[in-house]
């Protein structure tokens, strides 16, 4: 395990609107507000896009992702970690559960989904942490380095 300690800085309450693309719009907000590291919580509605729901084969490296479409309005609750990528821009790793008609899909929103009507986000800035995402050659993922 690797860890680092920081302190909570600014806290933002953000309203996403119809058609805003997650996680891109949150990453752009973080860049515009000079937020390097943070914690994100989201609730609201998602209308379209794609969700990574796991690797196709558990032990295959690099993994081939299973990607499912989101078609139609879904409820969403999710949480994520925001840290700079290789290029220094904020990158949000956001996992969420999306529900509709008694069925739930849980996965990573990295490919991007669009807000349906409204999304509510709380973004907590974490100060004093020099974390970043570094490309792992084995998995092909940009992994958190605290």
C-alpha cells in the first residue's frame, strides 16, 4: 500500500446541467479553478454515454474493457478521485452506480456520460498532496501514485 496525507481546502458545490459530459466537465472546472487533487461525490441523472463495467477477462493484461451503453435516463450516485495525469491536467477516476427500472449498472465513467436534467456534485480540494497518475505499462492504466 502507498499513502500520503493532506488537508481539505476549498469545497465546491456544482450543478451540472442537461448534456454536460462527465467526467470532462468536472475536470475542466478543476483546471479552471487550479484544483490539483480532490475528492468528488455526484448524484443526479444520466441520460446517455458509456460505462466501463470491468475487464472482459480477469487475468488478461492489458485488459480489454467491457463497455455498456447508457440509453435513457438513469439515476446516478458516484464517487471519484481527482489527480493530475501525465500532462498535468486534472483527471477524474469516477465510479458510479446507475439505476433505471429496478436494474443497476455499476462502473467507471471514464468514456463519458451526459447529464440528464441535473447532476449535483460536491468537489473537495485536497491540499498538501503531490499525487499524480502514472501510466502502468502492464495494465495500460494511469494509476494513482500518492
